[in-house]
C-alpha cells in the first residue's frame, strides 16, 4: 500500500466528520460533540451488527440512535434556553458515559469488544468505506453550496433575521445542522469500528477535535477545509511512519503520536484568519 493510498484512507472518514462540523459552524452552532459521537456510533455499530448479524443494519441502527439522542438533547436544551455551547460540550460526557455503561451491562466489559460475527477484510473495508465517505462528503458540499436549504442554513449563522423576516424559522436549521453533524460523526464511528473489526474505547483518537480545527484552518470554505483534512491525514500517516527512521525512533512515542495535533495548533496560529462574507 503506497503513501498516497494510505493518506486517502486516513482522510476519508476525517473528511466526513469535518463536513458535519462545517455545516454546524455555518449554522452558527458548532458541534462540539463530534469527538465522542464518533465513539458512540462505533459502539452501536458493533453492538447491533453482532446482534443482527448484518453490518448494514448495524450501521443504520447506530446512526439512527446516535442522531436521535443528539436531536433529543438539542430540543431539550433549546426549550430550556440552555447555553448551546455548554450543552454541546456536555454531550461528549453523555455519549462517552453511555457507551461505557451499555458496554459494561451488555458485554461485561468496558474495554475492547471483538467477535467472530464482526470481522472484515481490512483492505476491502478501507476501500469500500473510503468511497462511501467521499460520496457522502461530496453530497454534503453540494447541499451546502448549491441548494436552497443549504443557503438558508448558511444564512442562519450569518444573518438569521433575514430568514425570520420571511417567516422561516432559523431554529429549524440550527437543529438540522446538529442532525447532519450527528449523522456524519456516528457514521464515521461505524467506519473506524468496521476497519478495526472491533470496538475500541477512545478509538476516535482526537479526530473530532481535529475536524473542528480543519474547519477554522480552511476558513470555513469547503474546498479549503478538505485541503486541511488532507494535511492532517498526511501528518497522521507521518506520525506512524517516521517511527522507523533512526533519528525519530529515539523520540518518545507520545511525541510522535501527538504530531498531528502539534501541526494543527501550529497551522491555526500561523495561518491568518479572515472574516467571512455572508452568503459566501
């Protein structure tokens, strides 16, 4: 497997997560829960695939449950006039704890879950899931840039009064943005679980936070955001590959594993940001 292919495999689910986060940011309600909904989606994918014996149903049920939970919390928070930023952060703890609780009750462990009923050919799984991730990511970009609901969603974040003056509820599009983010994050979690042929707690490995960094590094422009994802994917690949180089092999493994996050911080600091122009 060559370097380019490896980077593409790494980038595909990360791009899907990032597109979900981007849509929520356009709506003015950044989905801070992306990190842990990945794990929740991955857990439900494993659990229901083992239960039903069918990975398609496992993925479908996982996405439906993860998205429904997100929508439920969003609606309750909205009705209670809660701080949505804090609600979004709190969802990380809720999702993480929920996966741990159910895993302990249903499987008797809070650790790694594996089963003969949940085994996939690694290369085939990477190819198929990468294609699916890229197709859905492209569809989300088309939705965001070329459709009327996508335009309204972008206006929701920049000038919601325009929508309200036309009798269109901006709140509906804020809710929609979190639904899309939840679908993207939970589906990416299914991808990671399928690729590992097991559920591993903490398997998101900070990718949810990396996706949020890519949104701002790409200045919220879909193509620039996609380019940022490729950079982070390349850094992720490099962090595991350079361990075989004599000079880098002497460095602590923790430093090498932190390379993608170090690069993201440096890029956010170095690359200048500019104000967005409404409607663009």
